[in-house]
């Protein structure tokens, strides 16, 4: 295979992978607490016989953008947003402890506190469960308080405390479910400095406008690679005809 054709083909493949990540970000531009994924391109030499005259563009996972999203007031006492750095501990679908910034919390008929996607919110002792209550509030330190059913507001008392953590972002890995976990399967410890705001949600940190621009740029780069493939193929056919007629 012509080396130029190979480089163009691999370049198109890597651009498609980068486009997939970019489109995933766009699809989650309205997802509460979502953190955008990033991609970086690097040039690697193609090893083989002859001179090192070809390089290959490789799209690599550059990690996650941990910058904060915009805080939106909802007035819902079960909506919380982490102030600054930190995460909310939840139990993932696979049973592991994971971390999220999505604070759109709900209470099931059984009193379990869950995220908007149905994941159990954790405390230090396990899933947070709230007894039958007329009103539930969440304090700045994650303390969940309630007014027991049939009692006056003066009877409000703490029920449990949401586990809030702040592990180094370099130690976190993002799973296919969008949740973060500590590398190696370890559990992050509670951080007393992490605070939340009640009645507020954090938006996705995806810059929708920039992501749309990136989508157009990647599409143009992909088309350029395809044109390079077609040109290489045309040149090869022309060379074959010249050899046959000579």
C-alpha cells in the first residue's frame, strides 16, 4: 500500500474518533453536572523499511475538563450543586462507589435518596434513606434533615449526611456511565471542606458553540483526508497505466 494512502486513511480514522468524542459532548450539553471529554492529536513516526518520511496523526484521550458549569436556581430543596471542587458519592449500577456532580436528587416511595438517573446517594454508612416526612432539606455540609410525618416543623432533625469528596482530579477516571472513580478501585474519603448549595443545579460545562465549531472543523479535516486518499489512488492508477504502455 502506498505510504501516503496509509497516512491519509489512518488520519481519517483518528478524526472520526475525535468527532465521536465531540458529538458525545454536544449530546450532553444540557446534562446536569456533565464534564466534557477532551481529545488531543499527536504525530507519531511510522516505522518500517526506508527513511522515516511519514508520520501518523493519532487522536488520544486527553482526559476530562473539570471546570465548573453554570449554577442554576431551581427552588427545589432536593436539588444541590457542589460549590467549587468536589463530588457527590453514589452507588453505580455495578455496585461500586462512584462520584458525580449531578445533584438533581429525588426521593423514592421507600425513602431512598437517588440521583436523577436512579443511582443511590451514599453517606459514610451506606445509601441515604429518609423516613416518612412532610419536608426534607439538605444543608451546606450535605446533612439531610426532615420533619417526621405528623409532627410540627419544630421536630425537624438530621437523618443522615451525604458523602462529599474531593479527590485529586488526576486520580480519577471517567467510566462509560459518565461517573468518576478513583484509579485502582479505591474509595475517596469524605472532605469536610466540600460544600453544596440547596435549591440549585450545576449545568454541563460543555461549551456548545465551541463544540459545534469543532464539529465543522473536524468534518472539513475528514473531507481533506478522503480527498488525499482519492488523489493517492488516482496517482497510483496513472502510474500503472504509464508502466503498461512504456
